[in-house]
C-alpha cells in the first residue's frame, strides 16, 4: 500500500478512513493523519484524529477479544500454527499480565493476535476493557502526536523505504531477465 494511496484515502474519507484503519491496525494511517493535521491538509484536527484513533483501536480490539472469547478455542484447535502463536502470547501473559494488555498494540506482530488470544483466557471482559481503553488512549495520543510533530520526517523516511523497495524490485526483475536471457542463449547454442 503506497503513501499516496493512504493520503488519498485520508483526503477523501477523513475520520471514517482513520476509524476503519485503526479498527484493523492503523499505525501508518494514524501517522499520516497526524502529518495531515500538521500541514493543514484535509481539515482534520489533532484532537479529532486522536479521538477517532482511540475509538477505532478500542473497538477493533474489543471485537477481537469477544471473537476469541466465543470462537477462539475452536479455531485454535484446528491450526498448529495458531497454537504456537497463542502459546507465545499465553507465556507473555503469565509473565507480564496487565503490562501486556496495556502495551500489546505497540509491538508489531502482537497487535491483532493478542486481544483474540486474551479472549480465550479467564481474564474478565471488564478488566480487559479498562486496560484496553487505557492502552488505546496512550497509543492514539502517542502515534497521533508523533505524526503531527515528525510527520514531514516520517513521510520522507517512508517514501525512501518505498523507493528502496521499488529499486530492489527493479534489481530482482533485471536479474530474472538476465538469467532468462542466458537460458535462452544456452538453448539456442544447444540447438546448433
């Protein structure tokens, strides 16, 4: 997904796009929304994006928690891959309990799995909601403000990473083309 695409989505759909993006995951879209606030683009406010990101993140994690609560164990039993991932989250939960619930959204790879997995445990829905709300608020403030304060720098860095990825794609394509050409030449010489 390109930065230009995400910027167009923010421009066209504003807070709704931010809500959906943070409901599903959302660090990148929240950073870009913070940057958009800083530049004055699209008529968004810092308070508005923080509130929207908070609600989107909280709602997404609550839904994942309840899916885990009601369907998680049946789903996990069907997949060895999921069993290993869930075991990892359970191990972290035993060691860090409340801290994990407060901070899971800050760790790549744990964001979507953890609330689902927590739903399969005996943690009360009320306790999860309170800790999840605190974590969602801190996350929304942190990433919204980072996007606002460092948006220009982040945009340049992300564009650089995307450009580097594009350059790698071109190199790989070039290597594939050269290898294909060599095989074709070899085939031509064998025929003669």
